[in-house]
C-alpha cells in the first residue's frame, strides 16, 4: 500500500469519526462501527483505499451543512461527488422502502423493484457507488443477524431482488451468495432453519467424503503432470433451495451432488484436466458448459462438468485458472488487483486503465439492465438520456434528461399535467421550466379545473422536453378548438333547419345522408367553414315539380320582342314570359341555351350540355322551348354568376393565392365554398361574368397556382 493511499484512508476516517462515533443508523447500528465493517468488506472485495476512504465520507455527509463544498475542499472534487451521490441514492432507497413497506407492496417483485434497479444504474456512472452500496447492504444484513433482530421485509426483499442480482451481474460471487443466504434467512426463517439443520446433520459425513475425493483428484491429476489445487466447493443454502424448487427435488437429491473446484496454472491445463476427468469418470453430456470459450456476460470463465463415480453418484467439477478463480470470487473488483495484466485483460477486455475497466463494467451493467427490462437500450440512452425522480409516495418515475416538473406531471397522469400550476423539488418551490435532477422528490401543485398554458409548447421557453407530454398539451388545445367548432356548427345548422321549417329532421340522419360519420362531425366541418350551409339547403329543398301533360300551358305564338326579364334571355315566339337562369348549370352568354317550361315558374333556362336539362328532355321533350340571348341596350351590362370548381393540395395561403388570380382578372367573387379532407382541398368559386368565354383565360391562370390540380367550370 502506498503512503499516499494509506494517508487518504486515515485522513478520511479521522475526519468522519467525530461525526459518527456517537450516531446510530435507523437499524440501530453505530455509524462508525458500520463504516469500519463496510471498509473491511471492501478490503475482501479488493477495493482500493480511495473507495474505503469514500465510505467514511458517505456517512459523514448527513452531518455537514454543505457536504459537497466541505469534502471537496479537504479531499477533492472526486471524493465529494462520490460521497454526495452515494448518500443521495441511500436516502432515495430508504424512502422507497418505507413507502413500499407501509403500502404492503413488497410482494410485487417487478414494479418498484425494477425501478430501483434502474435508479441504481442511473446513479452509478461511477462503479464505486455500486461497490459501496453492496458492501453497506451486506453489513446491514450481517448486523441484523448478529443481534438477532427482525429485518424489515422491504429491506430483505430489496436485498434479494436488487442487490444480490447486481452482485451476480458483477460476478462478485461471495457477496452475492451471502446476500442471498441472509435475505432468505430473514424472509423465510422456518425454511432456512430446516435446510441449515439438514446441512449440519450431514456435515461430518460430507467433510470426510469430500476430503477423500479431493485427495484422489489432486494425486491423480499430478500423476498426469497437471499441477492443480483441488478444493471442495461450499453449498449455499439459498442456491440449494433454488435448485430444489426449480427442479422439484428433495433435499437429499440436491445434497448428494458433491461439488469440487480444480484450479490450474493455464488455460491449456484446464482442458487437459477436463480430458482426464472425463476419462476417469462417466460424464453427463447435458451438464457440460464451456465458459472459457464462451464467457458469461459478466466476464465469468470456467469449465463446468458433472460426472458419475464408480457408485454412479454425481460429482460437480469446475476447472479454471487462478486468475479466473479470482475474478469468479471477486468479480469486477478483481480488475483492480490485475490492472497491470496488460492489454489482454479478461475475456478480451482491456485492463490497462481504470477508464477502460469502468467502461467494460458499465457495459456489463447495461447488458444486465436489458435482461431485466427485456428492452434494448443503448449505452447513452441509459446513462446520459434518462433521469429518475420520485413522487411524494416514493414511486420512481423515469424521465428524459432535462425534463421539467411539467414533464413529470404529464408522465404521472395526463390530468395532473393539465392542472399543474406549481412544483416543489425536495420541498422547495421551483419554476415549472426547471430541469430536474436524479433522485429529487417532486410535488405538483394543481388547480381543481383548468388546462395547460400555450407557453408550454413554446420550445424556447423550455417547459417541456418529453415528446409525449408535448403531444398531450397539443391534443388538449386541439380538443378545445374542436369543441368550439362543433358548438358553432351546431348553432348554424339548427338555425338553417328552423328557417327551412325542417326542425323535425334527426341530426344524425341528416349527417349520414350528407356523408358524415356523425352529427358532431358535420357540425365541426361546418364550424370550420369547410362545408357550406348551401349544400344543406340544396339537400333539404325538394326538386322542381314536374308538370303533367294535362297541366301544359299552350303557348301562344307571337312576334319576337325584346326580353323584359333580368335574365337577358329572349323566349322565341312568346311575349313577356317569365324566365329564370337555372342554378344547376348557371348559363351565361355566349353559352348555347334552351328553355324548359315549368309549372308556375315560367321558363327555366339551361345550357344545352347541362345533364339535368338532357334528362328532362328525355322524359318530357315536349316542354322544351327555343330561347336565345337577348341584345343588350347601349351602356347596359348584365353580369351572370358562374361556378368554377378547383381541386388542390391543401396548404396555408392557398385560398388567398387563388382569390388574387380572380381579382387580377377583374372578376367579382360572390361566393366561396371550401372543404379539406386528408390534405386535399375542394373549392367552388362563384364569380360574376358578362361573357363566359373569358373563363378560359382565368382557368389557365388558376392552374398555374402552386398546388392546384384540376380546374373546371361547373
């Protein structure tokens, strides 16, 4: 141990001792004794003095008014960060355990436990945080065992479901096994005592049997020029219970499997020893695993085999090198002892520097996290892009990095987000656009009724980071606009029905007949001015009555006279006969036209190519009468309304651009109907013209507008 390393440990303990010597943890254990015991556990894990020194600083933090500043001044920023982050994580887990225990949720191994795992990883960019937490938790369980106190179920379950799997992922087997055994002892004391008693009763027989087998293996391997150290592998109570439960075995069946470990000097000797073992005993092929050729994700390497002796009794044998054994016993902590191993390191992971080592370990943690959550998460996604905060009830909430209290509120519940008006972080009021930090407890202040602010969707103001939260805010505003349009459209439609005397019509039936899915859909479209009320008027009004032959009025032939109607149409051979321009085809000079005698409404004027007129001719050709455009007096200009239909890709400013074309051609627009569906706009412009032939030029000009497709005269 270097003088510098020893000095930092001595100084850290001396600094913490006055604060800890007379203080006690929630468990009842003296703080200084706990810190000393944790340092001893860290020593068995091959941890450096920097980690052991940080251990004392962690427990001193709660007694300092400004721990980060004080520790940074005395020991440096790195120690300050390590101590403060570890302390914060300890407090978060303590709160979480308290709430889980009081809510009786500890029997759910997935929900809160999974979030605790995530938070543990989020806090653990520095691997030493994990090492400190593992050692501290193990000491806490040891303390409860030594004083024979009952352990809180939430703490025991967290130890078994979070800390033991973490030690397993890091390959720290000794810590993992002891955490499992102690947790099982507190969670199932009766089953623990039963297995422990059975192990104790067979201890003498087992030890004698293992002694003979160990000597036999070592002697016979030496005869094959394989220098090996053969050890008996201890059976851990929880591993026995898992095997019994997983394979539905009786205790005697599990106990009968003897376990040996063979440690050799090289990888070549591993396979040489395996070859001899398989020739000496009968191997069980299905029980062989080569973790040297294909290491486990945590870097574990060894040969595993099960063979049967002369009595057909099974023997478990593990074969590995000393370096593999050290790694198996101490996991990633063994890398500190073997930092100088060179570029090869373990399983291809460089051990040249602490940096390379930490990166390798973090990748192992990421692999573990993917296994636990069954999701593929990139390295940066877990450590750089996420934070974990708590609700007042200590439920852990996962948020994107930089998330604000508003993001938090919407993640907890959409309605909580809508009604959010203020926030506290760890009891202190903060602005709603404040980025949250790992481990903070967030409390939201709400109003009984209300909605989000439009400022929240302004990216520059920084109220929202989460895309889902931003989408919820936009959806709220869209819903409000929709409600307003529906109310506006309903009022317009109901007024129209009153004017037309059609209030008895069912609104749902009307909407269905007009091609809408519901009455609300009709109202919303009308409210947005995307569906003209005129369309409803046309639908509600009955077609022109058809005159029967008996009702025909014989027209008295007369001389041709100038037209007296405002239509400017001359009815050939009839004087002073009422004429009207048909709305279905809207004729205008110089369109070829014909007249159709109606009942009580005079002569209806149609364009010769009008489909309605052609249908009437087919049914009642005798009612067709010859008409022509009259000659206008000097200075007289009659304007005729015509309709132009346009189909275009909808965009902002489309209506304005088309209207400008008509204005440029000096055509008066007297009506516009628009409807937009799935990005396509349909428009009908009603314009007044004196000469319909002028429309050709206008139609060509409209076609040149960006986005416009088809243009035609109705």
